[in-house]
C-alpha cells in the first residue's frame, strides 16, 4: 500500500499541471476585461494631429539644443518635424 503513495503523488501533480495549463490557455484575455464595459473610460482618447505635432516639435527642439551645446550645427527644426511626421516606417 505504501508503495503506491509516490505513484499517486506523481499522478496528482501531473494532473494538476495539465489542468493549470488548460485553465491558463482558456482564460487568455480574461484579466484584461475586468472592470471594462462600454460606459467606462478605459480607452485612450485619440490624439489630435496638433498634439502629435507639438510633441514632435518639442522633441526636435530639445535635440537641437543638445546638438548646439555639443558644438554641432543646428537642425532645421521645421524640416525635421515634417520629416518625422511623414516617415512611414516609424
């Protein structure tokens, strides 16, 4: 009878592992949906083009200031902003 104890323990552990894996795959995305519904504000609002342009401009101006501080030639801020906004590959 005691010879069966290790076999039973191994079988129970294997079955528990199989059940855990099955539940993990079956519950994909479940935690992402907790608290969400059509009336909650859990989605990010779409960004306007002006907001994006202002953010890119701030980035380019900061980069330009660092270039000038290092003694490098300044960038054409307007051209660089347009280049970054029209680039297709990110």
